C-alpha cells in the first residue's frame, strides 16, 4: 500500500462515527434533567458545553470519558459561595441525575458528577459551573472547598486556530497520537496530547499543508519531538495556559514509536511497512493484502474487537523465568542485559504495578511469532483470562520473538495495557 492509503485508512478508522449520535443523546438527556430542576424548564437542552477531547474534536473511536459543563443560572452564585457550596451543588446535580437514571452508577468525584452508563460504556463527567463575563467558568472543588477557574473555550479556540493553520493536520495528528496511546498503553490525558501536538506545530511549519502521503514523516518527527522532551511534572495547556499534569513518562514509548516509524519508512511500499505502522497505531492500520492469506491459521484476536480502548491508567508487567535447579530471574532484567531466553523454561507473567482502582478484570494475550510458530501452526494470540490473580503462567517452547500483553478492563473499557517481548533463542532440544 502507498503511504497515503495507509494513513487515509487509519484516519477513517479513527473517526468517532456512529458514537456521535449516542453521545449527543446522552448529553441532551443529562441537560434536560438538570434544566428541569435548575430552571424549571422541561425538555430544555441549552446551557451545556462539551469540553475535553470531544469538545476540541480530537477524540477517536472508542472514546469513553466524556466531559461536559452544565452552565448554572447566575442568580444562584451567592447561594453556593461559602465553603459548603461546592459539595452542595455537586450533590444537587447528583441527585437530579439519580432521579433520571435510578439504576446507573452516579457519584460525586471532587469536581464533577460521574455518570457511568453500562449500555454503551460511556462515562460522563458533568461539571456544574458558573460562566464569567470573559467566557471562562468557575467550577466547584470539594477538596479545596472553593470554586476554581477553568478556560475550556480558550483551549477549544486554540485547537481550532492551529487546526485551520495546518490544513486540519493538527486534529489528524492529535487523533493519531491517541491511537498510539491506546495501542501502546501510554498513560497520557487528552489535554496533554493536544497541548503537545500544538507545541509540535508551533516549532515547525513543515507539515502545515502536508497531505497524507507525508504523514509518515510527520509521525516520525512528532515522535522524535516527544522522545526529546525533558521530563516535566506539567505543561501549560494550549490556549488557557492552565497546568495540565503529566501522569507518567511518555518519552520511552515515544522512542520505541520513533524507531518503528523509521523502520516503516524504510519499508515503504512493502507489507512490512503496514505491520510496523500497526505496531505504532494499532489495528486501525490495515494489513497489506499479501498478509491476508497465509499458510498458517491466524488465530490472533484483538482487544479492540471486544472492548472500547481508552487508556487513562497504567499497568506494568514482568515475567519470572525459572528452571528446575536454577534461581528465578526477571525477564525485563534479562532483556536489559541481553541474556538469552532459552526453551524449556517456566514463565510466570505477573502484574508488578497497576494504578487502576479495584474492582477490575485482567485479560491476557500470548502471541507466538516467527517462522517456527507459523510452521507449527501455533501462532495463538487469543484473548484469555488470568491463570490466577494477576498472573498468567506459560512455558518457553520454541524459537521466536513472541509477545505477551496484559489488559485492564474497568467498567467495560480497557483503561490500561502493557506488553513484554519474549525472544526465545532456541527450540527445545536444539
């Protein structure tokens, strides 16, 4: 496939699509329920603003966290001005929505009312706020027991300005960055992604008029920009200049993406290019037609076909490598020191860290790769359950650059994922 065909297909597959109608329906239902109480108006869908990635039009298919502001009547401001005001206004919004959705999980979460729908896995975070004369908002914070300032309209305007200046490439790259984040378990918030994309375009005009035929180089240069960024605790958000937290280091995974982008560019026009871009951006990148028919049975399954993927948390996995009579060794340490992993070893894959609040479900995927796996017709790659809590037990058997992935599913959405390469250097008996 040509480069333009790969990226045209990627962008098409990342579109929110039919989800937009369901989001609009939920948004309007929530707004009606709140206006019925706060303004005594039945059926009124005014006084709302979608913010976050969805409001900036940088969201992708599978988006589950949806942020909206409900604009409060200005005449109520003095009623909620004291230190109990933030809690009281959020409780009132929560109670209104519980009346509308009696069987839905609805709770106050510091600055928002979180509404967790189960039928379509949407999580709406509803933030009641008073609008100021300059278009900013004051929102409640139950921890600070005060009202704080937010400027989402400035962030939306900055996104639009950059998008117009770059011939829509700002939003294209922001969506591609989200695909990379979701495919590789990069714990980055949407506002941080858009801020970094905005910063990238502020430092170069090479891609202001670029078509999809140049998106391979744009992606390469963006990942180079990310990997070279210094470690920071926060960035100043595009438009608003408000602090946006860096939840975890993104530079190491950006380095890997940069290396894969170089390999993909080096294989332009070959099936290997599609496969490398797929490793960067996930299953939204189509495989080349030559990959469609193989001599072996392709049993690989993809988590994206089972659940929405919206990475907002982190999980880390490692593997205990043991053999009778030998001391256990950690696989990541072996990879770091380039110690060979041979066949006939017991492999216990374990979760070494997870930021997701329980309860959640773990899923695993063991994918055998290489000529030996194909010859034996043992590619595997099915999505499976844990062998026991936080653990998946396997056995090294034959040569190949195999992969094990772990997925954390919370409220029907994959919110964290990690993978580890398992390069077995020989086949049993050789």
